[in-house]
C-alpha cells in the first residue's frame, strides 16, 4: 500500500471459516512487520469473521508517506510439535 503520510487508513480482513484443533487461534494484521490488530478465538470451529484496523492522527499511528507492506498471520496455540496444534481454513483480504 502507498500512503501520503497525512491520510488515515482502514485495513479490513475477512475470512469465510477456520478449522483448528488447537486450544485457540490468533488472527493478526501487521503493517511493515509491526502488529496493528489481533483477535483470538477459543473453539475448534470458527464461523467466518473479520477484523478492521483504523489508523488515526489522534492516536499518532497514521502511516508515514511511502510504501508499506500489509501481512496477516493465523497462529495456533500449542507446543508446536503436536499434530493437534494445526489450523486450516481460508482467508481473503
């Protein structure tokens, strides 16, 4: 995304479903590798959902002028060595 340094932004992330056997799944949005927003769900099956992130000059988080990279991460909780720590699903930005 390219910004002018003065305009605030909205990042809207939507997913149709998630399926996981982990204790929880955290859905995170990053701007240039810095966490902007996250949500954690505690169930094995998640209906579709969404996250919205808004920048604001009042909060001092308006992106600087230039090009920025938006990334998403779906992280399952657990030890990381068990097959029960997995997540599968679909996401659309």
